[in-house]
C-alpha cells in the first residue's frame, strides 16, 4: 500500500514573461519566423496575459474564473501552433496549464510543455522560470523528489535574476519553504527543518508566518515538542487569525494534511475539542500517513486531559444582538449579505460557548456583553478582529472589571472569531461589529 504523504505549499509569484523582439522567437529558438507570425504570437501572448490577470481577480471556485483560465490556455495553444519553437509562448502555456483548477490532466500537460521548453532553450534563458513552475506542478502531482530537484535548480539560479534585493529574498524564502514541505513529505525532517529555519530567518514579509508554521509542524513530527511550541507562538503572534494559512495561495498534497496544521494550532489556542476533531479527521482521511502515529499520540494525550462536560456547555449561554454595519453599506450586490454573516456566526457559536464555559470555571457568575469589530477580506478571511466595547459583571452589583475571567473570555472569543471564514464577496473589505451576549442558563 502506498504511503499517504503530506505537504503544504505556498504558490510562488512567477516572474513576468520575458519580452521578445518583434519578428523573432525567444532566446534559444532555432530560427526567426516571418514577421507577421511573430507579431501574431506577440498579440496572442498579450491576450492570454489579460485573460489570466482577469481570472486572478475573480474569486476561487468562481465558474467565470475557470472559464477565463481555459480561454488563456486555448489562446496560448494557438500561439504555440503558430510557432512551435517560440520559447516564451511555450513557457507561458506550461505556466497556464499549471493552475490546479484545470485538473490533474492539465498539470501533467504542464510538466510536458515545460520540459519541452527546456529542451528547446539552448541558451538556458528560461531555466529559472521553468524550474520555478515545475517545482509547484510536481508538488501538486505528489512527485516530491522531482519537485525538490527543481526547487534546488531555481535556488541556484535565483542570484542571477532581475529584481530588488527585497524581492529576491522573498522569492528565496518561498523556494526554501516549498522545498522544505516536499522534503517533509519524503520524511526528510532534518533537511526540512533546516530549510524552514533559513526561510524564516531571511523573510521580512508577512509570508514568514507560513514558514514558521511549517517549521512548527516539522519540529512536532520530529518529536521536538518544545521547539514546535516556540515556533507556533512566533507564527500565531505574526498572524493570529491565520489569514495567510487560509488564503487561496496555500495548498495541501494530499488535501487532508490540512487537518494536521489545524489540530496543532487548535492545541496551541487551548481548544481541546476542536483539536481532537481535527486530529480525528486527519486520521480518517490519511490513516496510512507516515505521520499518523504522531497524530494518534496527540489525540491520546488530549483524551487524557479533562474536557468540558455537556452540562457546562449548556449552562454557558451565548447569543447575538443585531449585526452592526457602517451607515450607507449596500444591502446586497458586491457585499456579502447579513444573512450569510449571521449564518456563520450561528454555525460557530459552540466555539464561543466553549470560551464562556472555561471562563465560568474561574468565575461562576460572570456575565455580560462584548462587541467585536471585524474587517473581512474579499476571500472571507478575517483580516482584523478587535474588542470594541464590553460590559461585564459577576452579579447584579459586583462588576468584574479587569478580572482574570473576563480577560480570558474576551481574549478567547476574539482569537476564535479571527479564525472564522465567511463567504467570499466582490468587495475588497467588509466592516461590521458583532454584539455577543454571555449569560448563565439557570
């Protein structure tokens, strides 16, 4: 039985295609084509670029996005038919086919086109672009050893690429992080840890939180639990809402490995029930993973830890007040609907009850209200969650201002909401405030 391997990847920002002089093929092509054909290829490349840019502006899983990607592939196929030796067109076709939304057959075609481009490129002008994209595509196909070789090629060629030092460092960090994930999938944890550590050290962008999260998982799988916890703290301090982790630029091979990351972070937040469910889901989907024993060890440790009783959860009543929205906000159209927002809040209410039940263990009479200000991005991730206003007390005349139970409840509730996911919308940002009431059910 084949072992189920696991990996998280960040999609690389692929360098723009190289400009090609009118009337000729890209560097390394055997011979120049007639000027009319070259002009037409240049027009097709520009058309495909516009289609891909428009597709990237559409939300993931949007049917129009998939159609635009297919149109871009068709346009680039026409360009290659016009001039089979045109390297820029062939590399662009390989890159367009690398979109996972187009399916596994498209990924395999991408590999073939990129290898053909490499064969034609006698001057090695496109080596970096080809290796960069091949690393991603081979990772998506689960061909991890080949992916590592391509990432290494790209890393070796990166110093000679154009761009600012800041941009090149970010590209280097992403290549290191992606290759570390492939190495972890192969069970080469020491090498993965070394590359993650290097990526974290050199990346000064917000993407560093992803490298640190991968490092935490690698340490955990290697049994270095204290170092794993330290890395988790660094990652969650930088990105507490895990916005980058939940973005469309991150993918898992196989998809079920996502649950390992979710479970580990849930443990870090003290969310026992959520962590147990994520570990169980990981084991259901990937029972033969080389890392299944570590997941079972986590699950067994959590089972030995006392959890909240059903009676405690029932007693911790949580309800919502009317959603607070900015004046003049459209009721429909580009913004997500109030019904969608309220539906997510209701679906995730048990998480807030868990926070409240834990706080009641410290102060059995704690009750009150909390308004949480939210900014949700177009993909549905919570970009910002902060307590806006709170009124708490532990009895009719005994306020718990500044009490430990109140502080723990507010912190837990806000951290929980930061990890919620709302439906996507066309608006870049959606602002709102969610009023929450906490009261003890008698």
